C-alpha cells in the first residue's frame, strides 16, 4: 500500500508517495477541497501514523473525528487513540482562544503533530456574523501561531473548505491570507479523485479512498 508524504525533505518541499508508511515532515501544510474529497480522512489517517511515534493534537471544528472511521483504518486503533488528544471547537471565538494558546499547549503537552480540521468552518461563520476586520485580524493571529508551531519542528496540517470564485475557479476559504502562511498547498479533487500539489512544486497524483484511508 502506498501512502502520502507532505512536507519538507532536505531544503525543499514536495508531495510524493512512498511504499512504507505515511511520513509528514516539517512545515505547515494546507489541504483544501470540496465536501467528501478526503480532507478529514487524511487528517485522521495522518494522526494515526504520528500517534505511533508520539502525541497528536487534533482540533476538531466540524465534529469530523470519527471513532467508527478510525476503527476501519487500522487494527491497533485503541492503542493509538491513547496518543491523540481531540479538542472540539464550538465557535469562532473558541477557535481563536484555543489557537491563541496552541504554542504553549504543544510545548507542555509534548505533541509531535497538530491538526486543525477545518480552519475555515467557523472563520466563514465569523465573517458573516462578526466584524469583518476583527475576524480577519484574529485569523492572521491564529495562523501565525500555527506557523510558529511548525517552525519549532512540529508539523501542522490545516484542512480548509472551498468556494467558487467569480472566475469559476475553486478557491480555498481565506484566500491568499492562509496560502501565504502555508509551506505546502494541496488541493483534493473529487471526480476523479486527484491530489493537486500547488506549492512549492506543481504535480498531481491520482488516489482512491478505502477503509484504510488514502491509497495510490
């Protein structure tokens, strides 16, 4: 079975597949795509792989972390779940408060991997219900804190929602703001299933999703 590699290798960032295990390296990786494209599956699958080596912090804004789905991914899920801390986020303000403390939480908790699935869910709600400028300022602070975590050597995976722009192109929620903080940018296409790597190298990989997660 082939797995996904997202991150830095030596001094370059790349997206490729390898034959043994899933390995994420340093950096902040943005993964975006439409509903059912595999964002949460990738977030959970990568969390399980990191849980084999250390503790994982999973920030869940959409109630996407599913124990039933985890059970299908691997046989030793019970042991691995002991190394995964899932924090449910209830709204945009709660997301801001949690990410304001994320550097300290990662340091004291000795986490080796951080996931937020997804960043844009409550951000989008905040734009519609709160002051636009204030919401964007808070979003920048959250992303900056996540960037600091990744700069300390702890990989960060940020999933995000999409929308269709006036030009007909699929775009990630938060646009250039979130893209500028990302070391790797990966788009997931639904039909056919395809990984589109946009940053720093451009390539594409076809994949499938089965009970174990992403397969190539």
